[in-house]
C-alpha cells in the first residue's frame, strides 16, 4: 500500500499494482473500488474529503474527485503533465524536455493546492483548484530537487525545497500559484555533511525537523535559521517521513521498519 487517508470513519487506501480500497466504518470492512485500465498513470495520492468523497492524484498528474464512493470520478485537470509540457516546451523551463512522463513527491496542502516534482528532479510543477493545467516551474539552483513541501501544510505560509547533497531553502514570501514567474527561495544554513534531506515538517511556525539519509535528524527552533543535529536517536537506514499530529505527538518513518 502506498497511501492512506481518513475523514472520520470514511477512509481510502491506494497501492501497487493499481488498487483502490474504501471503508465507511473506520476500517472494519473494506470495498475494492475498480480502477480503470485507461487511467493516465498510477494512483499515488488519495485524500479523504468527506463521506464517500475523495480526491485522487496519479503519477501522470491527473486529478480526480468522487462524491459517491468511487463509482464516478470527475477530472479536475484537462490534460496530463506530459501533454502540458509538450504544449509549452518553449516556456524555458530547464529540464522539461527530459521529462519521463512521471512525477514524484506529490504533495497536497490543507486547501487542495499541489506541488509535484519531475522524476529526475529537474523542475517542479504547481496546481490549485480552478486551474485547467499544471504550471511547470524552474528550480533556482543547479542541483536537482530532492523533495519539496508546504510550510505548516499551507501555501500561505510558503514552500520549502531540498536539493541533492543536503541543500535546503524556503520561499521568502507567499508563492503565487497563478503567476508563471519563478519563486524566490532563500537558502537555510543546515550542514548535513552531504546527506540528502528527504523530508521537512513543522511542529509549529518556529520549530521544524528535517529527516536525512543515514538515519539523521536535524531540528530548528528559530524557523530554520539555525539547526541542531539530533545525535541521540540516530538509526540504521534512512528516515523518509516526519509527521506531527499536535504539539506533543509526532512520528518519523524510515527504512528497515
């Protein structure tokens, strides 16, 4: 299984090979929802929005919404990312001509706005409700993108971007997803010794944590201006995902269980 999402007792699970499951009773029973073989790409993200209501994203950048438990799905984007890039290849986005047709690291903020990273890390894309197409955007560094996300799960708070080799930066102001202009990022002074930063999550507006390869964690209590390495909880393997549920409860997921 790749992704799970719940809204109260209404939950969804997606996995590989393409599978979609739905529960209405908090996971006691599950119903398999048919996935069309004509679906562009594979399901990679599902978000429960209400009873029998969910939003699904595929590896080709297709976004669908269902309001009846998966019997019918309505497309939110007119074309796949591949088609958009073929149509706008003269936009000047570096690396767009090498797009392989798939995206990685699809992230949705709490208001339904999306980030997606090209599989090679050459560039990233954005989408928000009401837009017909994804907008490709150039990275502001020569290093390829490792991961991205929303600060405090909210576009209004800004974006963060990690690059190969341990680079980390934050937008200086709220990004405008309606604009085609590049976003202005500011580098953060974090020294990982070359380990890539796989995820960043905010406990609150000042305290944030970064998970790196090699099982290393870094923390900041001043909004990312300075960082401290967590030497006590180093694990064997890589740490991939940080999740805070409230100010006292959080989890870190990694390899090897």
